[in-house]
């Protein structure tokens, strides 16, 4: 009996020991798993995107996901200087007509296929193909021939010297093996892109979000972020609210949201200079704008400083031309300072007289027109409203017309609040906007502007090698643009971004249109 009691006690003791040991092991195991999960927690950045894309293909359109998925032969550093990317190096012949590029040998497409010179030739040949609906054709029109020397050497032959070429070659290269023999304009590739960039396409939920994931095989090293989600939020108020609540990590802010966001502890606001200007575009097909005196009068009638202070809250600068942030800017160009008396005198000289209601009249027709602007862009809507108020002071009856982008046809608008600008070579967004060859065929001369002097100056400037001579030519171009204005330059905007403070690694540089380029070094970003 005694032995039985001792055995029972021993068994109870062993059970207690085993239970404690098991609990200890379970505790250690649970802590180990929790720690591992914490270490491996997915780093996801959610970007509140202002609009959805129609297609993702750098040959056909520009989106803010391009530089995540695709890379070019060149890219830009923090000073917007051209540096190598897919190209390791290049050489230029003494006559400026032959460019030879040596390509990296460690690059793979997101589907695992090797990148080579054939992809470069395919991309450039596709851009130059008349059947391709691309907005960048004019940027490569000097390229006469693309030759594959070997798998990792490609040669470009030019018709004329073209100094902006290295800038232009930052365009993303697309894969020959996936697009050859297909109509690139309608290929399924445009909905399921494959590139060589730091992130790979994962999913596109139309109307909701576009998702990319880290490219483990990226030639410059795997990005620190695991996933980036572009959440489509066209309403700026919704973007701001979701940034405050933490539903998104990053958003482009409107000037009137700045003060509010600066009070949110977890948000850091970045104010970045841009080459992004806002203008009122004159449609030169309209009889209203044929007389240059009328366009000059309207230019004199706008108080740009009031627009800058009131609408942009001082975040930007007054505009007078398209190259103010460029090395080619001409600060001595004729400027249209606010002068209502000059405006009225020019209109009277052009034959416009006040009618019974104070609205100007000529040949029985009132001076009235619509100023179209995208309804989802508060700054443009506010500028349109401000112009309406200013123009009323000189007898012009303008009406704001805020519309959805889906129904706006810029070349058909009487006047339009246009946004444009580039921080790169001055050829970028001058030739394609103001040269008469760009009125149709995919060009961006939406106002149908024709000026032989401007055409000649832009042609010469883009094919002149000497930088000082180029600056002189662009200076003359800017003066001619002031003499015969197709635009009413209003303001340049600073880009305002609200970012969750736990996002690190962000570097800023002068940005392009609508703050384009803020994600330029996103492969270096991290989330704490």
C-alpha cells in the first residue's frame, strides 16, 4: 500500500514537472514565433493616387507607377543629372551622330527572361513606328537607325546631333519577347506589365487599386518595401482624411490642406519645388484669340501674385514662361505685370468697346468665353474662378466650366487651365507643346499654335550641341513666345506631399508636372 502511495505521488510530481516544462516550452515557442513574425512583418506602403491609369506602358503613356516597374538606359540623380541605369556606359562620336551603349549583363525581366540589346532596339523601333499611338514620338525623331551590335551593345544613328537624347532614353524599355508581333496599342501587356524595375506588377483592381511587390532579383538590390499599393482616391478631401486616419501612408496635398496636415503628429509634410506651371491656354482655332493684342490684354489683366498668395498659399512662384526652373531660362523676357489700364487700352485698340451692360462688344458679338478645367483639381478650378473675376474688371464675360476628365477634349476648349512642365532638358515639353508639327499625330500642341519663328528656334535649339548657344536660342524662343503668347502663364506650384513619419529614405529633387517624380528613389524607402 505504501509503495502504491509513493508511486502515485511520484506520478503526480512527474505530471506537474512535465506540465511546467511544457508550459515553458510553449511560452518560448510562442515568443519565438511572435518575434519572427515581427521581424518578417510585411512592409506595405499605401499611396493615395489622384487618378487611375488607362494603361501601364511607358511607350504609350506616363503614370506614377512607371519607374517602379520599368527602367531605362539612363535615369536621373538627386540633381536631375543623367546617370547610367540599364546602360553601364556610353560613348558619343565626335560628330554627335552615333551613340554606342554598353548594357548591364545582370538584368532580368520580371518573368525571368534575360534583358538584352534586342529589347532596346524593339522599344525604340516601336516608338518610331507610325502605327504606335505614343506621345513621345517627337522625342526620338532624330533617331535614324537602331543597331544591335551584340547582346549587350546597341548603337543609335542620328540624322542630326541631338543633345537631349540621353534625357529621353530614361524612358522605360519594354520586353521584345512579350510584345513582338502584337499590336502594342491594345496588347494585354498594358494591363499586365512586365518590366525590369524594382517592383513587379501584382494586381490591378479597376476603380480601386494597383499593387506591385518587391522584385527580389532587381539588379540594384531588392527594395526595402515589400509591397506598394496605389489606392485610387480622386477626391482630395478623401485622400487627406485617409492620410490622417492612417489608411494611407502618402498623398499629394492641396494648398488649403497644408496647415491642417502640419498639425498631425504622425504626418511629415514635404514642400518640393517643381517645374509644374498653370496657364490659361488660348485655343488658336477660335476667332476670339486671333488678334495678339487681345491675348496680351488678357495677360495683363491677371493678378498672378494674388493667385499665388490666395490659392497656393504662397507655395510656388509667379509664372512668366515655360522654363523658369531650367538652366535655359531667360529671366529678362518680357513679363505681363498686372496692369488693367494696359489691358483696356489694347482691347480698345483691337476694336472692342463696352456695351450697355459693360461687357465688351465687337461687330455685334460680346466678348464671352468658357474657361474649362478638370473638376477634380481644386487648384485649377480656383484659378478659373479667379480669372473670371479678374476679366470682368476689363469687360470680359468669362464662365468657368469644371468638367470631369473623361469628357474634356482640350483641343476643342475655347480656353483651358493647363498644367505642364519638366525639370529636365529644355527640349522636354517645349518642342512637343509649341512646335506646329505637334498639333496633330499624338503631339501636345493642343492650342493649334503656329509661329514660324518659334518652330525655327526650337528646331535649331534641339539640334545644337554647344550649351551656351542652346541657351541663347531658348532665350530667343521665350521672348518670341512672350511677343505672340499662346498661353497666359499664371503660377508655378510647389508639390506638397503628406507622408507617414514611419516612411524613411525619401530624397527630394525638383519635380515635374503635378509633382511627378516624388517616388524616384522608392527602392531606397523603408517602413519602420
